[in-house]
C-alpha cells in the first residue's frame, strides 16, 4: 500500500489478505506438509524396510 492510502482501502486490503491466507494458503500448506511427511516415511520404508518391534 502507498503512504497516501485511505483507512478504508487499508482495511479492505487487510481483509482480502486475511481471506487469502485463511481460505487458500493455510489449507494448501497443511496438505503439502502432511503429504510430504507421509511421502518421506513411505520412501524411507521402501528403502530401509518397515519398522520392527
């Protein structure tokens, strides 16, 4: 935002940013993180075998 933005423009920008983060970015990142961790475990078990007790 520029230094000459009105408070209404700033509030609209902040609301749009929050909606983007909450609705799009957080779910996509959580899917990527959980999926990547599961993929890493799957590959490690293919290479080293399943965990034994």
